[in-house]
C-alpha cells in the first residue's frame, strides 16, 4: 500500500484546510490537494491526501472512510497511479 489516498464525495464547500485537519488526527499529512475545475474554479468533489507512512495511510483510511463532512459521507481509499491518456487532439472530421 502507498501513502497517497483518494478522498471523494466532497461537498463543494469543503476546504483543503478542513480535510488536512481531519487527516492530521491519523498521522502526519505530507500534502493535501483538492481538485478544482479549471473553468469554474470550484471543487470537482475529490482530492488527494499524502500521509507520512503506509501505517498512517491505513489508519487514515480506516478512520475517515464513511465519515460525514459537510453533510456527505467521505469515500477514502488508496490512490491509483495516474493513467496516461492520449491528449485530445484537434481531430474529428471537417472534411470538404
């Protein structure tokens, strides 16, 4: 297991500081990032928390999965490595 956790089902009102404080109870928080929409600058409803060790990550997952924050039950599990996706080109038809 790694030390990076996926945190989902976040309210648009939830802040990075709230998530960081919540996870600090389980150990050392190395980083906390909420994913924001580029156009609206609003939360996409998920983020990532990196814990100091695998043991702290396991504890944070057990402590916080299903915990209610801002009226929503958090979904916390191990983050999966980011998959390489092809960049969206300019393709498509448009033939004459």
